[in-house]
C-alpha cells in the first residue's frame, strides 16, 4: 500500500461527509480534482434545473409512507437541498406547472447521484479504486 493510499484510507469518513456537503468535494479532498469538478457541475446543474422546473423538495408526510424515500433522496444533495429550502418561496413546487414532474425527477436524481458519489468517495478512500 502506498503512502497516499494510507492517507486516503484514514480519511474516508471525512471524504464522505465532504461529498454530502457539496457534490464533488469528497473527490477533491481525495485528490481527484478534475473528477470533482465534473461531478459538481453535473449534480448542481441537475438540481438547479429541478428547481427551475418548479419541482418539489420533498418532506416526510405521515399519510404517504413513500415520502420518506423521496425526502431521503432529495436530502442526498446536501447543502444544495438545505440552501434551496431556506431560499425557496415555494419548496412544495407548483403542481400545476407543466414542468412539475420533470422538476421532481431532476431533484430526486440530483440527490441520488450525490449519494452514489458519497459511496464512490468511500471506495476511493478505502483504496478499492
């Protein structure tokens, strides 16, 4: 095992946390700067498109158990999600907007992509990649 791999392995938890905070940050921390920039652009653009299409930032609703999964998915976007919730005047989206379903799909996809990036950062930090 190289010294670089040993350093990464000890810091994989930090890499995962950074990856959740902002897309690509975990990869940048692990020294994969070009990949980090690409991931940050893709996930951020997808999330912003979801917002511009008036999609919904899901929250847990007791009467709809599947809202738990949707909330988890959207929350995967980290600070993008938190910032959008704080700055948005309409976090529930506009259900009558023609692009509402696309917006919801984009927001869910951005969160899920970032969750996968967190797993990728864990694998890189573990020395598996």
